[in-house]
């Protein structure tokens, strides 16, 4: 059985944590960050979170649960067997955003996850920086 690992992506975004947090909580903006998927949740601990959309021409519906909401610093949710954490830390007027995903599986799966999270961080950067 392959050893499970943690995927980690990190970026410094020239915006305050509150602005990035608001982008993550905004249904239209978070959809941009999540590759066009519609994100549906009330962001309350214990509530479901779903992502619906189309990937490579096929419809999908992914599910998870909100585990922790510490506005504007930490958001934790599940996505199938993964636990995803968004950590926002202020640094000299900017914010270091770290995304971790547990149970990333093989090194290839971990690398693929990190590439996707890197793209998400780039989108967050584009929509939150002035």
C-alpha cells in the first residue's frame, strides 16, 4: 500500500488576510479559484460542502464537510478522504497563504495536487491584489 503524504502549496499575496478570506467566502470569486466549479456551503462547522461543475467534458459533484472556520486565518474542510487546510498569515502588509492536503497518496498524486493548489493560489492572487 502506498504511503500517504501531504501536498503543500504556498504563496505570498499582496493583500490583507481579510480580503483573501472574503474572496474565498464569496460564491462567485471562489468559483473562479476552484476552476469554475460551483461551491455550495454555508461555511459553518459540520456543514456539507459541495463542488459541482464540468471537468474534461464530464459533469462532477464532489463532497466534503466544513471542519474548522477561524476567520480570517484558517479554513479546514474535507474533500473525500482528504483534509484541506487554508492557512492565512499576515506578513508585512501581505499574507502568506499555505494550503495543505492530507492523504495525497503517491508522489505523483501529491505533485498533481500541489500543481492544482498552486493554480488556485495564482487565481486568488489575481483576484485579491490591487
